[in-house]
């Protein structure tokens, strides 16, 4: 029995490491209810295959229309009759195959991808799944999450973080037939990147991930700007992670998203607090004043308290790192940072890269007691 259990564990472990070297399946346009898409071959040759046995070749520049129809798929090449099928696979026949997808929505949207595409009619939409290499996927995530015009060491930092997330949540949507979606529910992915600096960053950090002291993949959290001080995971998500601790960050404080301000009428502020549980009334507006020089977990006025993470969510605030001051008949929030504040501060990391820090130094600064190493050294939990 023990021998059989060991065989199962070894088999699962080998499957995990095999997955790490294989491709990733990503659901595309997951934030849209799609009825129709235009597929165009950008590079290489593709073959259309269906379960019913249809097989057609597509060359560079050829366009096909893919639509939902009565719970099935209609595939209409420009050069031949339409095909009705349960699903369709558009497989690249070359290593450099790439294609574009254009959605015929109110504002037409076009993205570029590499690898293969599978299409189904499911969940009330045209379900499109891209099968591409992990390095191409990582480069696409870095482009979507990190933007353009940054230093190579920043892109390497974001690549290692994205790869850590990919492998930690590799089976997040496995029951749906794919690994991850392209929305922020997983990681933003808007297709392949043509930026040579981003592509190089993905390749130069290939297979590198972040592990905790137990050799487990970390929750590689990041945000736009911490306002000079990151949050602990416990304050934001009510779960303690030893590598997600408070860090004093001098690098981001002069960046674009370091400060913000928002005002409320005294009536709307009081109304919100009463809706949240505040009882009684006050004649002193100054009782609402609240100073947050260092990150706190709760806002308080008198005996009333409310978690700052709740306020941020309810009021759609840029961050939970804000102070409150009464001015005339208004309540003014003077805020710092943008995002949940946990883990790596992107704007701080960008400044660090500009000052000459390498990607390992940047990651070590924001995550405590971690190891940057090859994915093969990850401990697999079953």
C-alpha cells in the first residue's frame, strides 16, 4: 500500500514538472460574452480540425469567421463553405505560428496570440482557449501588468512574479478545460508581446520562481503603489503569510500613484458610517478625523471601528492607506498609494530598477525570507 502511494505521489510530481515545461491553456476574452470572432493567420500555417473529421489548411493572411449557433460552432473560411461543428481546433503547423482575434463588439477589439486556438460553445458564450508556450504567456502578462518603457530588471522582476503565480495556480480552471483566464481574476493577458526587452526578460528568467522557506510557491502578490509602506497579508486578507510582511518603501513615494485625495459631504460620510454600524450623533465634525502615518487595520471614531479594507472596497478607494480630516462642511481623505498594498510595489520596483538594483534584489526587498530558484526545486503538495 505504501509502495502504491509512493508511485502515485511520484507520478503526480512528474506530471507537475512536465506541466511546467509544457504549454499553458488560457481562456481568452473571459470578461466578454462573445458570439462571433474573426481569426486571421498572422504568421505560419494553420490547420482547421473538427471532431466530425473536417480538416482544412489556412495560410498567412487567411481569415475565418467563428460564431455560436444553436449551442454549436459555425466556422466560415473566406474561401469555402461554412462548417457546423461541436468544437474547432486551429492548430499551428510551425513553431512561429501566430494569429489575431477580433471581436465584433460595440468597440471592435483585436489582440494577437501565438500557438493554437480551441473554440467551443459553452457557458452562454463563444469559449476560446489559447494554447501557447509558458515563456510567451509570461511575456504577455508582463506587457499587460507592467506596461512599456521600463528597465530590463523590472521586467525580469515582473516575469518571475508572473511565473510564480502561473505555477501556483496552474490548475485554477482545470475543471473548465483550461489553466487560467486572461482577466485579473487570474493574471491580465492581452496576447503576445513584441517588445524585445519584455521577451528577453521572460527568456532570461525562464523557470525561475519564488519559494518560501518550506520550498512552496509563494502568493506573489503585487500592486501599483504602496504609498511608502506595504501591508501585511493578515491586515488585508485575514491570513498570515510570513513572506508578506510590512516593508518601508522609500522608492515609490514620488511616483505617479503615490498620493490621492477624495472628498465627501458630511451627510454622505455620516450616512455611510451609520449604514456600517455607527450609532448616536456628534456635533463635532473633528471627531471623524483620523490619522494614518503608518498602515493601520481599522478606522475609528469614538467607540466605532470598521476595517479599512472594507471601507476601501465599499467606497471604491484607491487604497486603504488614508487619513481623514474635516474641512468646513466636507470630509477629505488624503490617501497614499494605489492597490491593496501587499507584496511588491510596482512603481517602487520600477524606481529600484532605474537605480541599478537587479531583479533578485528587488524581489528580496519586497518579500521576506524567500528563495528565487528553478521550478524543479518546488515542493509539490498533494
